[in-house]
C-alpha cells in the first residue's frame, strides 16, 4: 500500500528497502511506471521496474532520506530529494552512495500516491551522451 502523501510514499520506499521487502516496494509504483536503475538506463512497466530494483535490494542497504521539496499540482507531485545508501558488498567491503532524486508521483482514486517516474540519479542523467 502506498502513502497518503507523496512524502509518505517516499518514506515507505526507504523502509521497504531497508526491510528487504521488494514486494511491498513494488506496490508504491504505478503499473506502467518508469524507473532509472542507473543513470544510463530507463525502464518502463512492472516487470522491468522489479528487475531494476532487484540490484538495490540485493545489497540489503539502509536508505537514509535527506532534504526534500515537494511540488504538487492537482493529482501530480514532483519530489526532489536527497538520499544516502549504505550497504555491505558481497566481498564484505562497505559501500556508500549519495544522490539527489527527482520523482513524479500521482494520486490514485483511493487517495494513495504512487510513483510514476522514479529517477534516483537526478540531474546525473543529463551528463551522459545520448
């Protein structure tokens, strides 16, 4: 179940990632959502989003949300937020990554806000040759 505000949906994602609960995290995405598993890749649709998220969940990380700004127009919201991910790689070495995400959420008929575009890499996607 998604959140009743865009902020709650973003917070739930961090919780589900920390819990390793991929199935619950997928409920936060619209069926035709778009996701950037890395700055050079864009995938669309439930199966592709699930596959893209598997790598993040395999790390069993802790995701710490940072500053965020939410801009809402009717049933659409843009959330720009900072995040920090901490994990242990399979070889036992620590891994830390930070970023600024740009996410678009849409309020559903039941009042829940789901992700329709999840870009954890923010402006980094502009730095790639297309």
